[in-house]
C-alpha cells in the first residue's frame, strides 16, 4: 500500500496535481556497449552514447526523462561528452536534448506541457553545446553552441524564440538581456551584456571565463568569492576546506560538494551560512530547488 501511494503521488506531481519541486537531476549510466536502438543518423559525426536522466524529488519516486540525451561521442574523440540539462531554480521545469527530435525541449512538470526551444540541431551543433541556462523566473532559456557561435533563446510562456550570433557561451539571462561571451573555450574572453533589442555592452574582459553567475545576473563567482555584478564589489568569501566546486542553484544559493560527507551543501550567498541538502555526490548533476 505504501509503495502504491508513492507511485500515485509522483504521478500526480507530473500531471500538475500536488507537484513537488525537483531538487536535482542525475544522468543514467551508459551501457558497456553502444545501444543499437539509438538514432544512427549521426553515427559518422556524433554518436549518441547514452540516454536518460532521473529527476529527484524530496518525497516519492523520481521522475524519469527517458528521452533525454546525456552523453555523446563526437567524431575522433577519445572520451564521451556530457549533454547538459537545465532545471529551473524553482524545480518545476527542465530543458533537455530530446533523442527523437534532436532539439532542446522544455517540459513543465506541473502541467506536463512540452515546448521546443531550439530548431533541430545538427551533429556539429550537438557536439559543440557549451551551456544551457534558465532565467531566475524559470520562463526563459538559452542554449549555446560553439558551432557558428550561436545561442538560441526562448520564452516558453509566449512561445517567442530568437537566435543570437557571436554568442558562444551564455552565463544567464533575464527578460531583456543575456550575459554571454563570443569566446568558446574559457580563455581570453570578453563578456558582454547582450540586449534583445540588438545592442550590447562590454561587461569585462577576463583571462578566464567567470566561474558562474546567479540566475538573476546580480552576482557572480570569481574563484572563492562572490561579487556584485553592478559594482564588482566582493560581498562574500565562499567557504572552502572540505567544500569544493561552488556553483549557483538560485539567485541567493550556491551549492558545494562536501568532500568529507560526500554530499552537496547549500551556501547562502548573502550570509555564507552552510546547510545540508541531502543530495549525494553525483556527476554529472543538474540542480533545481535545493532548499
């Protein structure tokens, strides 16, 4: 009876009733041998190695994204490349590369609605995916690829989509702008504020790309410190020692790996307060509403 209740509760969440926020996404393990059932049309250029992500919720069973690509192997590459998903800060939407359509889709876990946010991607675009980000309010998404240095931007509530040239990497976006870079490889990059009216402003030039920006673009990480985007002022030194790999989960929360306990902790970006999330050490991982 208890097991049946958990399954029912999870299903209700997917259909929009009693929905729970996703805390994190975990990629499925790849089989030892290539899966012959996967699409073969990219075989000579980019091979899809593995499909499937599990979205974890605090209570009940996980939500399986069976059609979400998680690993590819580009032509002549020795190692697999992770194909990222993006979970919105509120944990209610997820963007992923669909194995059947070969385009990024956004699934709303409350209603079950699915919307495309990119056109069908070429093998070169898929192999060159650099970043997938969502806005603070969870309605806008940006997918960037090094192929032709292009970024696709979509508003899932209005259905409006656009593509931006010379933006190879997106760090975050709001209703009217995107913070991005034309540099693809994280070195000697110029970071620009790209407005959707067609204008752009230089934010700063860096020897290396910033470690991460908050979804609302108000703060950014630089090594072990949090800075205000508007002024550059350092506002917090991120706890170190046993904690490593800080990254943003929402506007005011960072997550770091606690190497001693092998789980992720939440760090309040305003106060530095550290709290447990209960999320185990997993890679690759995508964070949603962690607290």
